[in-house]
C-alpha cells in the first residue's frame, strides 16, 4: 500500500502555546484513520495542516508523494474532501448547488455532475426531491449526509472529516455510521477523521492515533 | 447570471435615457423678476427656432456671473448698477458706455441695450395722496416735513440709503424702521405715508402707488440688460437685442404682480408679453404642468442614478478591498464618514469653485454622499459572514476570488443591498438641493417655490420626490426578491 500523506518532525505553536513538538504521521492509501484527542489538543489544527489551511512552523508535509505547495493549494484541495462539525453548508445555496459547488468551480460538465449527484444521493439514502431544498429545511442528519456528499463529489483521493458526526443524536449517528462504511465499501478511499469519541473511532477506523503531550501515539 | 444582468440594467438605466442636444443655456437670478426676464429671453430664442436649456435658480449675482464666465450658461439678465458695483467693483457710478467698455476689455463680456426700465431704489407713496399734495419728485418732499416716513432697515443703513439721500435733497422728515414686507400694508392702511421700494415691485401696481422721480439722480441706475460673453453667436445676440426699450417700469411692475398676486406662471406672463409686443408670432406650445413635472422628474432620476451608479462602482470594489486589507478599513471608513458630516447644502456650495455649476458638481456631491452607506454595509456585511463557512469554502478548494463570488458576496448581499437602498433614498432627497447649483430636477420647483413663497410650487417638487423615494424603496424590494433567497431576507 502506497503512502498518501506523511508528516515529519512537525513543530507548531499558536499564540505562544506549543501545540505540536516533533510530531510524525504516515497515512496509507484506502485506510480509515481516526485521530483522538481532548478538546484543545490540536486535532482540528492537525487536520487543517493536511489541506493547507494551517501552515506548520517547521517540519515537512508530504501529500500524494510531493511536498505540499501552498501556492497551488486550491488545486490540491479539489483532490481532498473536507467536512466539518456543524456541516458548513452554505445557507444561500440549495442542496444541489451546495453539493455541486466544488464541481462548478472545476468546470466539470453539467451532465456529468447531475449524474454524480443522483449517484451520491442514492448512496446516502436521500430522496432526489431534496435537491431543491435549502439547508435550513433539512434535519441534522440530512445536513450531515449532504455535507459528506459535497466532500466526496469529485472522488477525492483523501477525505478529511472534522468531528463530522458529533452533533447528531445516537440513533441518527448509528445510521450515518453504517452508511459511511457502505460508501467506503462502494468507493474505497483514504479517510482521516478527527473525533473525541473513542467508540466512534473503534467502530469506523482501521488505524487509531491519540494526541498526547504534543505528539501522536498509535492505539491501533 | 440573469440576476446580475438585471442588476446591471438597473445601474446602467441613466445612460440609456436620451441625451440633450447642444442648446442655448439661459441663466436666471433667484428672484421673481429674474425668472420673468429669463423666461422672456428663453421664449424669444425658442420663437426663432433655437433650443433652450433653462438654468434658473442660480442664486445671486456671483453664482450667475461665475456660471457665465465658466461657460455653464450662455446668457442671463443683469442690472447695470450691479455689474458696476459687484462685478467691476467700481468706486464711482459708471455711464452705460463706460460699463460696456470695461466689461468688454476686462472680462470679454457684452451687454445688450437696456430693456427700457430701471429697477432701482425709489421712494413711494399712494397715488391719490401724492397727487393731492402735488408731490411728483423727491425734491417735492422738502415742503412736506410732516409726512410719516417708514423705511426698510436695509435702506436706513445703506451708503446710498436715507442718510445720504436726505443730505443730498435736504429732507426734513424723521424716518422710522419697518420690515419691508409690512410696509405696503401700512401704506394701504394709511399708517405711514412714504416708504422705500424697488421701482419695479409688483406691489406698486397692486396698491396703486407711485414712485417719486429721482430728479437729482441720487440713486445708481439699475438698467436691466442681457449679459453674455462676447463670443456668443452673433445671430443669438441679434435676437436678444430685439428686447431693447420694450419694457418700461409700469410694464415690469405689471408682470411682477401677475406672477406674485395673480399666480400666473412665468412662462404664461413671458409669452403674453412677447405676443403683445409682436416679438413672437406662433402661439407658444404651452408645456402642461404634467409635462414639466415629468421632464424634471426625468432629470432628477438621471442625476440620482448617475450619482448612485458611480457610488456603487466605487464603493463596492473599495468595500471588498477594505475587507481584504482590514487594517485600512478604519482609516478609510472614518474619512468617508467625515464627508457625510458636511451639510449637503455646504457640500454643494463647495463644489461651485471647484467644478462650476450644473449637473457635474451636483452628481459629484451626491456621489460623495452615497459612498458611505454602500461602503460601510459592504465591509461589515463581508466581515459578518460566518467564519466557519469561510473556512469550509477554502477547505473545499475555492480560491479567494471564488470564495468572494460564491460564498461571501451572496451572504453579504442583504447588507450590501440595504446600504445601496439607504444611499438611493438619501440621494433622491438630497438631489432636490442640487437645483441650487443649476443641476435642475424636481428641486427647481422647490427652490422657485421658496423664492416666491408659493406652496403649490413647492409641493409640485416635493410630492414627486417623495413618490420617487417610495418607488425606489419598492424597486429594491423587487431586487431583493430576485437576489436573496427568502429565508435569508431580513
């Protein structure tokens, strides 16, 4: 299995507070990796280093076999899916437009996008009537699924999920977890998810890391 | 895309309205007689086939003269005494030919021969009373020391007022001060016997007064003439010279009274005069009140939309820039805010030395006013977009320009539109003041109405302006309906 992402000797501080102190991490293709940590431990920051939203103070980030190039970062981000807690759906866009936005800006043909949209909605068990609705009209679980659809629209090689399931009630969470695993079976890809929930990590992930003392410790 | 075209069409609307052809621009001084004389010149020129643009409401002598010098107007009626004192700053009285020579040599201006009347200070009394006492001239007053004399405060103070007049004529009366507006009523009710007037005041006719002859030529003469640059087209000069010696004092008094007391329009009075003198033949096509309101509303809209469009074109990109470079935003917003604190009439007045009169300085002033609301709402609207959404927009691969276009601007749109809406309503209101510097529009009715104390005329401008403001409010409702999804509307 080839290496998708590696962090070497990452040092990072935020407002004079050391967050990472010589952190290392390697992620292999088509695995699901969970990163656990208490709040404030830097889980989200670590994830945002993977798509260049945060630059480390020192150390190297290698992604898809190349050192990260912050000048062409938008190009890279189109290959990385990203979904966050609270979903981050754009309130002024319909469900269809929200999901298709990464495709619209990368100038994919409309026909192709519509086909992909139907496929994705099928995959997460959403009716096609949802396309013209606005995010405020959806339940929390529906919003979460739309967020994931948007993140994987362009079949990203890498999918980053930042507490993407944490705002849901237990029942909805269970349902989404199983759909998530079904998607992974249908379209296997490398996924890194950040969570504070150890059970969730154990249920979903192949590898589990924990942030402790500004470094990563492998639990599984 | 359609919604952007819709927006663009709205912004470009003023450019699509028809432009005016090159014409003779006639100015007017801001008082009753000034309007009548200018309207006579305008209709005389129109009668000879010229197109005329009326630039009335130019305030006093200085503004009119500056407008003529800066070529914002081509001609306006002026008085010889005023030219000598206020324009040429002459220490002594100038004869008509001296005045002509000085104007030509020093200012490259020409005047027409006198229209035939002298609008100077005069002393006036009731006709029957004067006849009974056999008083015809100011000298005749010497033999009537017991007349009760009440004079305007200005006349009591002026160098060419009572003090020197009574010395020159050795007058024995002891005058008291009276508010000029009340003096006619006081004469009518025999409370006073004599007061000072302008020799062409409409009241002289209305109250049956006579003006005593200035037999020692104490008062400066204020012959009414047309003033124009010497470069004015000679065929135009030939036409306006037809007015020479056509109006005497009594005729001017009658015309003034017709406007002030019979509430006839300037246009009607001027037209009747020109016909009675055979100076124009074809019956003037009376512009109806509705047509006049419509044309002024159109001008008003044009000024407003141009100012607003410019403000949007500048403030929107500037607002985006300030959002990007937040450190600049305080300084710029503060400076633009300072502009807003200048009273609008003062800002308009400040424009005159910089840009002259007319539509350009008015649009500039209105543009400066419209900047702040748009700029502030654009910047705050963009800053107020949920930071999570900004982060996600970056995270899913939108570059800064795409983030602006697909996420930040649409989410800031309610705030931006509210800013433009505020600016539009402010501009429509403030544009009524633009008439003071000759930009036209609905303000002309208001300014003229104020000068003549004519409420009907004021309302003729104020009501359409208010309706315009309401229509614009409704228009923005429609634009919001098109641009903002319902659940994001305020």
